[in-house]
């Protein structure tokens, strides 16, 4: 009986059964020539998502979003990850702070 109670507490603390955890959606963004490609991404509303940003430019860029409340400097010729959400349905803008005139994008949560 004690083992069953302990197992129930562990499963409750984890929130899921082993192997039943849902995968986090992952979306790729590329920074090239100081522009985001694609400039617009559609992601599921109500879910946490991971943005994997590959900076193909030789200099650093800062992913910056007031809407998403995120900032992340990504070194030149490297990758970085930004976690967002869960998001309400809507549109969320982001930019490359060091090249704000060209590095612009939008996340659409549906």
C-alpha cells in the first residue's frame, strides 16, 4: 500500500506518466543578411514553443521582442534558443536589435 501511495505521489509531482510527455514544438528561424527567414512564423496558441535561431551572419545579433518579453544575443555563425509561450491567439513582433531596420519578424499564434 505504501509503495502504491509513493508511486502516486511521484506521478502526481511529475504531472505525467513516463513516456506520456508531449514534445515541445520547435520552430526554425534563420538570420541572414540581417533579415529573419521566414519573416513570419505561425505557432500553436496555448503551447510553449522553442524557437531555434541560426545566425548565419558573421557578427552577433540580438533577438528582441517587447511583445514576447524576450531578448537573446546570438553570436555570429551560431545558433541560439528562445522559449516562448504559452501564447494567447494573436500577433507578436520581434526584431534584431542591432539591425532593427531590416531584421524584423512576427510570430502568429493560432
